[in-house]
């Protein structure tokens, strides 16, 4: 890609809630990057820019609208990277992916919508490979912690020469914060698509929905998304605790499996991956584990078939609106901490721990997205050679392992035996 473009990063959707937080982060951490803000309203963009401090007052403003393809094409052609918070992506995202793939422009988003990613792969992966674009989906809490902790385990096992990864389990040990309005809107889109399209429903049930080559994937038996287990069945270090299915497991697991495929199955051909959340050691934990997992699984199964029977406007009216979010105090009090355990083919066990301050769906996500954008823009000579529709680990795993700890994300891998 030419380096004579006007900008390093265009932040599209800067007037939305997470967009504003990402703009604030880039204003603090993006020294040396040529940043522009983009959206439908120049007036609203101007108002946002005025809140960002002196370092951002010279940032250009770019008019871009998902309903006007020419504005997306023009925006993509002017920058090295587009960072977008404009969702739901099933509804608004593909025209921008198309523009970036055509222009050879790198792209990062916050999607958690599997069928949007599948469509992005089917329609634009080859073109992006040809033009040299990196289309990187899911660069926030969904799915960087999942993707990067597994990549860190792989790198450690490779360094120690202890074999490939086998049973690998992400466990959300603690968190404070809620789902953003954008995340809820994305879930609504997923359920609507599944309930109206039997083929989409079938693909969403496939653990390798997002694979580069479905026929090349190993048959490892059932890999359920929402399960409840004793902690000791995952790792001895979790003895006495219980876990339940994690609401984002049906999406995050497929991103991680795509990373394995993009990396030519470097994690291993026997790599099995699951996600859960800890419910602690109390006497009520086993019951809560079963109830949370059972209810979550039932709601997803029923929703994927019958969501179309609900008045969509009513669902959208009751759900948090995209672009809305909690107060600064609530965001600052938020946090998450997760541990990803693995066993290698030689029997060696490892754990990677990741932790971050800030509400996962808002504050923490804006840091992760901002760092992904900066990595794509400023660390181009250190990125993977891969092009096309990628994941954060496959596109920039090494760079993020270095960047995120500097950005305040605690990330540590340890051998357990």
C-alpha cells in the first residue's frame, strides 16, 4: 500500500459512544499518527473534536455515510487504515469492507456477528488478498482477549518446544460492566438472521463457521458452545469453583478457530477450544452454573428459530440503544480478568492471564480497538505477511503482545508443570 495517503487512521463512527471513547484514546496514545474523524455529520464531528484536547484540534473531519457508497470509497482511498464503530455490521458494514478491500486499505471493527464475518470472507477475502488489505474483524473485548491469549500460549509452547496445543479453555474469572447498546444490537441482528435463514442457522451451529477451509478442519467430535463444568475439569488450579457458559462463546470460539486455520493450523490439528465464566466456589455455584448455561442455551436455540415472531421494533425499543452507555464513573470502575489454560501434546500445561481496567464493552474495548488501529497504521513492517479477511491474532499477534502491556493491559503466560 502506498504511504502517500492523507491519513494513517480514519476513525469512522466517531460520534457514537464507543467511537467517542476510541477518539479520546487515540488523542492520548496516538502520537505520531495522522488521524481523521469520519461520520455523517461534520457538525457533530466538530463538537466531538473540541472535547479531545489540544493534540486533536488539527485532526481533519471527513464526511462518510453508509448510505452513500461513493463517500465510503473516497474515505477508504485517503487512508492507510479505517477503524469503524458503525454497527450493527450486518446492516451497515459490508459496503465499507468492500471499499477497503478494493482500495487496499486496512480495516478494524468491533463486530460480534458471525454471519457478517462469513459474508465478508466469502465476498471480499480474495480481493483483499490481491490488493494487500488486511480486513480485521472483532478488535474489542470481542474477541481480542480470547484470540490473543491463545496466540500467547502457542508462542510459549513453540518457544519451549513442548508440542502443539490440545485442550484449551478460556475462563472469564471476573468482570464488572455491561453489554453495550451496540453489542445488544449485534445480538439482535444475529438472532434475526438465524431465525429467517435456515442456512445461516446451520452455519451458526458449525464450530468451524469461519474456517478458511471447512473440509480441511479435523473432526474432533462435539464442541458445544455453552457448557457448565466443575473448575477442576478445566484445570487443577480451578478446583472448588464452577463455571457456566459464556454468552460470547458462540462467536469468540469461531474467531479463535479461524486464527488457527489462517496460521496453517499452527495451534495444532487436535486443538479444541471452549469458553466459560467462573461462578466461584459457593454452595449455590453448581445450581447457578446449570441454570445460567441452560437458560442461555435455550434462549439462543429458541431465539435462532423463533426470533422472527417477535416484533422487531419492540425488541429494539426495549434494548439499550447503540451510541448509548454508562457514566464515566461506572466505566472506570469496570474491569475484566480472564485465564486461558492449555495442555500441549507433550503433556505440558500453561496459562495465559489477561486483565484490564475499564468496563469491558466500553472503556476496555476502546483501548483494544485503538491499539489495533495503531498497530495496523504504525507497525506495518512488524505485522504478519497475511492479507485478506483476518483475525487480530493472525494479522498482528506479535505486535499486540508488545503493544497491549504498554497500554495498561496485563498479559502474562506461565508454565504450570
